[in-house]
C-alpha cells in the first residue's frame, strides 16, 4: 500500500446572484488522509521522529476526535510507527474501520460532554505511562499550528482577493494557523469562527492565536443539514455537518450585511456521508435556508483546474 504525502487541494467558487461577491470552498477533505488534519499529522510525525525515545521504540500515543486519527494513522504506517489512538466512543464507523485496517491500536473512551478533550488527554497520558511510550499531545504544539500555514498559502494562490476566512473551531488550529499565514502576507483579513448554536465554548489551545478571530457566527442543526443537502444535490459535494454550517454563515452574513466585493473562503476540512450522518437522524429541511441558497447561489460555480465539474454545473 502507498501512502502519499500532502497535496494541494482544489477550490470551488460560487458567485452570488446580483452581487459582486463570491463564496469559495477550499476542499481540504480531499487530502489523502481525508481531512485538513493531514497537515497536522505531518507535524506530529515530525515531532515523533525527532524524539529519541520515540524513534527507538517506533511507538507513541496521542488522542483525536477522529479526523486527525485517520490522517496520523496513514502517516505513522508510512513511517513504520505504531500510534496508539485514544478516541471518543462516538467515533464514526468509517474512521474506526480505517484505523483498524491500518492496524493502529485504538482505545475508545466515554467522554464527558462538557470537557471531552480533557477526558481524552487524561486517558492518552495514562496509556502512555502504562506502555512506557511517549505521549504526543497534538493540540498543544506550535508545530501543529504552523502546519496550516501551507493551507493559507494555497488559499492565497487560488483566491488572492480573499476578504474573509470562515472555519469551524475545535482547538482552533486549522483556522488560526491558516489565518496567521494569510495575515502575514496580506495584513488584512476578517476571520470568522463558526460553531453550532448549542456549543458553549471553544477548546482553547495554548498555542492558538485567538486574537485573529474577529467574530463568531452560529448555525442551527437545520441550517447545516439543509446546506449540506443543497451542496450535495446541486454540486455533488459531501461536506461535513460543521463545514455546511460555515458555508451557510458565509452566505448569510454576506447577504444580511449587504456586503459588496466580498470574497469569503470557507475551509472545508472534513467530509460527511449524507446517508449516515444526516438522513439517519431524520432531520427536517429548513425551507427558508434552502430558498435563500437556491435564490442566491443559482448554480453559478467555478473550479480550480484540479477539480472536474459535476454534471449540474457543466456549461454554467
């Protein structure tokens, strides 16, 4: 089996009807690891290889909500390392299957909904102590944050006119790391963190520059479900629930604030399976959201050269 390294992912651009504005999706879930976390995985592996104890044992422990686990499992397998993955018990079946196929040991943990990161970190530390191997805390490294600088450079190469960057937040690494590099080059950027309306707080990382985030936008379950279904039905995209929420927020804010010459880039950092993630939960469409998207997106899209056009957009 071959495990390729990180690749430059395509951008999909949507014009807004009647406005000189654009919403772009940076499709980083098309990374070989299946998510934006492929970038951080390289940083984690670099740290593992630079650790003498770890490089001798070819073994270490870390934790993940899911996306990093898959990307890191691929990177570890490529380098001949064993990575013990501490993950929540709600990890999706597809990701669990990939970890097992790559022969990475998995520890599933029932987490406290108020502080899942603390639960996973504690168990990961205990596993490392029991096995006498190194625990690499992926959420607490400057290297992992800097790994997303390449994402910022790619976005500028494809969308140099960017005015706003949207992204979901867990520990904030992908959003703030990407923004750091764009701001370093451009000096001007509106950074918008997006979250589900029921989320109570962000899980702050010691190395994340939260001063970059200028505003927070929220979305509902029905907003994100409807947007995900819209993007899938018209453009063949299978984006994760949270990514769809970010896209909704970008469109809504641009229209509601009557912004002109706005170019929002949304980090599409993970994919979603509509059948498993959405339809099985029996969510209902929000027709107001659907109509807003249908009226303003109007099937107008452009693609970077590396992404083929779906049938619904040919000739548009």
